[in-house]
C-alpha cells in the first residue's frame, strides 16, 4: 500500500513537471515580435519585459532574447517597446530572424546586443504617414509628422553612432533601403551576424 502511494506521488510530480509549449522559452526570457507593430502585438511583449524586471532574483532571467520577424507597422507602438528595453535592468538581445522591416529595424537596433541571422532581411526607410481631413487639420498634423521624423532620426544617431548626414544618405533616404545582414552590420544596425545555414 505504501509503495502504491509513493508510485502515484512520483507520477504526479512527473505530470507537474511537464509544462505547456512555450512556457520553458518564456521562463528562459525568450520573446517574439512576429507580426505588424500594433497594440495586440507589442503590448504583451512590453508587459513581459516589465514582469521579468519585477521578478525576484531567483526567477528573473539573466538576459532577454527578443526575436523579430515583422514587416513593421505603427511607429507610435515601436517606441513604447524601445523605451521598455532602454529602461530594463535585464540586458535585451534583439535578433532579426526572418524580416526586420521599418519599425522592425528600429527595434532591432535598440538591443543591448543586436544580432541578425544570416538568412534575414532588414529594411530601413523614412517615416511613412497618411492622414485625411480638412486642410487646417492636415497642416496641424504636419507638426506630429515632423516630431516623429526627428524622433526616428535621433534614435538612429544614438543606436548607430553615425552622423545625421550619413543616416539621411544611407538609411533614411527617399526610397526603401533593403540590407543584407552584413550591410546592417556595416551600418551599425547590428553587432553580429549569426550563421543559420
């Protein structure tokens, strides 16, 4: 009878040790941005990084790996995540794994360590904006357009160490700029290229 109880207890412990898919990765500090930048994609990542920072030392991950596979999206959702990374006491490694375009590129260059997988694509471009309304309303919105453009430029300067003239010529010029991982490293958007082949 005692043997049977012990066996049942062992089986119960084994069952408890089996966790749902994704739990191990999240506990290890692995997160993803794998869609366009909007509240549904970005807020859960922001919340997760904030939660990691609030954990007690025994459960807090030593580092956070943030994988990016995104076509971009709303720049006003990129900056809350960038701010969260900047304020994190846990170092964040950003990893381009597939596509890091537009806001994805902004996020990629924000990590404490920045990595591009060898088969990834990176795209940089000027702030894109669309609006509608009356003439005076559109002129009023131009002010925010100028603010957002300057915010992006300041971020590029901070993260790459390049001059405004260099960035406007090579990274925020009139057309989309598609970069290989090696080119992204040359422009200081990433620090390392990891061979994924």
